C-alpha cells in the first residue's frame, strides 16, 4: 500500500511528468505552461513557505504519533516510523505502510511500520504531513476509496491540493537537479 505516482505504469513511462501521471491532460498542460514560464519554484515557495524540524526517525515517529493520537486513537498500533533512502530512488513510492510479521511468545504478531521517502526531510512542512497522513489513513482504510480520502481530508484539510503540490514539488526538484548539472558542465569545458 503505497502512495504511487499513478495507477497506470505504461502511461507513466511515456509521460514527461511522471509524478503527475494520474492527473487529467488539461491539468498537465497547465503544469507545462508553469514550467515553461519558469514560475514553478516561485509558485511552490509562495504556497508552501513553512519548513519543518522533523530531521530524523525519532522526530518522525513523534510527528506521526501526535497525528495518530489526535485523529486515529483506535487504529492499530504503530511499531515504527522512519525515513527510507531507497524510496527516494524509486520515485513511484513516496511512502509505505507495511505489516512486518514476527513470532513473539509463540504468537504471530504483525507490526505496522510506516516509511517515508527521505526526500521529505527537506520538503515543506505540509507535504511531509500529507505523506504521514496518507499512510496513517491506511491503518484504517486499505483501498484508495472515498472513505480513505475522507479520512485524509479530516486529518489534513486541503489534502488533495497538498498532494498535487507535492507532486509539483518533486517535479521541480528533478528539473532543478537537471538544470544544476547543465550549469556545472558548461559547453567546451574540457577544451583548453
Ligand atoms: Zn496509499
């Protein structure tokens, strides 16, 4: 159960905006226009100015538990919450909720564990919260259905907009990284 970039892998591979593959074509056109005008970074900075201090796994666990206590007190226990560097490499999964089964005292016990892509260590505060909220909601709702998204919106009003903006943010980071590579390798750099 992961927050993936799209439910249609073949379409995603063709798409120039892989994080946004599940959005309508008209929306993607608007995003391309924003990128073409060079305004994506400014849009994100304006809408999501607040950073967060959740820098390590301990702080991330506290952050998730505080949300769970406030909104999902009766949901199953959460054994672990941590950042995962490998999720950063596989850009389709932004967060996961897994049940790790262990035999304890002769009984099989499933321990729930949330992993958040390490890229969210320096993302805006509400984007980190969106990922945590998404995975917490899976403690109660398995599918991405109406009940699931209602729970997400309950924990984070404006959930859908923040998820969309998070996908814009990930797109922007890839574009910025590509631009920086171009800058540090100027044309004819290897010629005397
Ligand atoms: Zn999910």
